[in-house]
């Protein structure tokens, strides 16, 4: 016969063993921390994070916010990084590079790397980033009021009081400088020609916008007739049901790439690469494109025409995008800001 | 009041501790951040901040709009408060209710409403053109005027409310007395009403000025990047440029500005009261 005490001990031991079993895998479950943009996180969770979690038996934690905030956080945690992968614009990735916050990606381990468009394979050099999406930037205009065939057409007098331009602090700001500079015969990365020209057109400018969402309202209220903006707004612009057109300027269109980077001395390097690889796969890139979350960087993605029109899609479009040389961003970013603040912002 | 002083001290202790940990300490950290130079304490960050012409312009615009908004609210506020105090008590309650109503609506919603009202095809422009006061649409949106209008609308209720309670405490007969003794309306207001309600004006003025210079949504939405104020500049420096030092400099300037205004208003009020 067992005494009650013995019975109790046995129960306690069994419970303890169970608890250990339960805690074991949980303790082993790693968390992959992704620093990303705040937009479309619901779709990302459904299309990308949840399937990846099921596959790896790990957890994905997302730190969302704007690039500058997230970069500042990465810098503050340099010695003991909590972020494994960060998603940034190409320009911000360059900043992360100069601040030595990221490390080269072993692209041989990315089975989908060869499927990417060439401009996405190594956008900032040194294999420090991989592009997962890009966009083209051009001018949206009221086709019933004005004709835009060149970046110079933004200087047309009929756009007086009807023009919105991106502020230098946005991602689109430097892109405007880049195309303006080229259109008016400037050269090099300092964009002084562009800054002078924009200072000249300032009286015509209704506002230098900070968020592209603002432009929808301005078009709708008939405040503006033309504004340079990224293709990612196009689906929403079309919903306004107004005579708005996407310009194909003679000087070409510009644009940008959003990239993934790996934090220097990150704790989950292997897992980070697996996550990147999955994101770049034809399957995931197609799903994200079908929901208009991101234009595919994977050239094997096939899309129906109506979806493709809302995105930056197809080799012709992608090859026509003129990107600011990354080295120019680093060399001149402060000069652009200073020039803009001295001549345009005042 | 308390038999035992310790009871009084015990009662203020929780609030004091909370303020120390949640307010005084962070503010000190913030201010000291702006005073750190390469070799210890210095005003280096301030010198560099004010060396930028754009920053000077933004500073003066903030001061100018703060003062204009406060003055406008004071003038309009006294008139409105007078009218409210002189209505029957039942009507007074309703009027004050109406006054508080906009305070219950989110400032974001209120500010966005101004975009529609001040727009090219908005109410104001329709009225101006309908009355023949303007040939074409007048540009109001993204100008200092728009920010001024938005801020006055935002803070006027605060001024009126403080002035109503100040005027309610005004002895009932002083104005009649002044009038009987031969003072004109202006003289009555300047020599009798103003000195007796100056506390209300100091509180209202400080609230409105501090609110106006530290408002973010109104200048961001109605002014945009062409009409930067210190608060929108602060956001830009910190959130876009990652320039925390300029951010703490601006924050310190705003604290000093608000405090100085309060001191100045009290000085002026004390001077008038003598």
C-alpha cells in the first residue's frame, strides 16, 4: 500500500515532468525580429509571417515604424541588436551601411536570388541588401487641364497654384531632385540645378507634401492638377474617378527599391536568410502582388493585366526605372537638405 | 486646515512623486540633452540651431502666431464672455455647453474640416466670390492665415471659459458704479473690469499661448511644410532626420517660451492692478 505522502510526491513529480516537457520546446522556440514599415501588416501576417512560422517552428515579432525611427533604434542597440532583419528604402539602407549597422548577405544561400530582376540583386553594393520590391515614380496630372510630357512641364505657368511637390524629407523628395536635375541639364549628384529650379517654381507650389495620402484629398478637392508620386498610390488615385493620368516623361521615370538587410551581429542569421528566401519566392511575391501590397522583384511572377497596371510590373517598366546612384545619396544627402532648407523651405 | 501637518503632506505625496518621476525628471533629462557639448556643458547645440536661417524664421513665426492667436482670443473672448455672463442663468448653461462642444471633438477631425472649409472650392472661397470680394479663388490653405484660423478656433473656448469664470466673480455693481460715476465703456473696461479679471486673463492667455506654440496637428495639416512652426520642425528633425539634439533644443525653447509668457503676463497683470 502506498502512503498518501508517497502518492503526493508521485503526483508532484509527474506534474513537474509534464511542466518540463511543455516548457522545453517553448523555451527552444526562437523569435525572429523583423523591423518593418507599418503598412499592410495584416496582409504580411497572413501571406508571409504565418506560413513561415508554421514552417520554422519559430515566432516572428514585428517592430513597425518609419525608417528614421527604426534606424535610430538599430543604432542605439548596435552592441546588442534585437532586430534580425530590417526592411528599409534603398536610401536608408545606404545610411545603415555607412553607419556599419548591417552585414553582407550570403546570397548563395538564397535559392530565389537568381529569380530576381538584376536591379534587385545587389542594390546598394557589397551584397549588403536584397531588393524585394520596387516602384516607379512619375507625375500624376489632370489630363483635362494640362499636358505633361516632360519633368520640365511641372514648370508650366498654367500649374500656378495647382502644383504639389514632395518635401525633401520624404523618399520622393530626392527623386524629384534627381529627375529635375537631369531634365534641366544638371549633372553629378549635388542636384544644385534642381534645387535652384525648384526654388524658382516655389510660388506655384500649393504645398510640399509629407505624406502621399494627402495628395488624394488635394486632387479630389481640385486643389492641385499635378504632383510627382510613386506608383504605389496609383490604385487609390484611380478610385477617385477623375481625369487623372500617369505621365511617361521623355526623360524617363525614376523610382526606388525597398530592400531587406541583415543586422550586424544579429542572433538568428540562418533563420533570417530562410525568411528572406521565402519572401523572395515566386509564390509569396505573387500573393503579395495580387493584394497590391508590393510590386514583385521576382521576375517569374505572372499577374493579370488589371493587377499589373496598379503596380510596377514587367521587365520593360522595371528596366526603364532610373535610380539615383546609391553612392550619390551618401555623398550628397546633407548637401541636398542644406540646399533645400536655404533656398526652397524658406 | 489640518490639525496635523503630516496629513497634508501625506495627501500631496502621491501626486508629487508621480510628477517627479513622470514629469520633472524626464524634462531635466531632455533639457540637459540639449546642453551637452563635445567637451561637457555648452550652448553649442543652441548656437548651431539658430545659425540656420530656416530655424530663425520658424522660431519667429511661432512667436508671431502665438502672440496673434492669444491677442485675438483675448479680444474675442472678452466680448463673448461678457455676453455669456449677462444672459439669464438658464441660457448661460446652454451657451457654455455649446462652447465646450468643440472641445469634445477630436482636434484632428476639426482640423481636417478646415481643409474643406478653406479649400479652393470651400465655403470661405464661395462666400468671398459670392459677395464679390474676390475675383477668383483665394489661396488660404497652406498659408499662415489658415494656421492662424485653425489655432484660434482650437483655443478660443479655453479663453472664453476662463474669462467667464473671472467675470462671474466680478462684483455685480462695479460696472454700474463706474458708469454712474461718469466713466465711458472703454474706461470702465480698462480701469475696472480688466484689473479685476486679470487673473482669468493670465490663466487664459498662458493656456492659449502655450497651446498655440505647441500645437502639432493644426500647423501640420493646415500649414504643411511651407508654414513650419517649431512643433512641426521638431517632428521633422527627430522623425525624419533622426536629429535628436535639435529636437531637444526645440523642446527646451518651447518650455522656456511658455514659462516666460506666463511670467510676463503675470507681471503685466500685477502692474495693471497697482
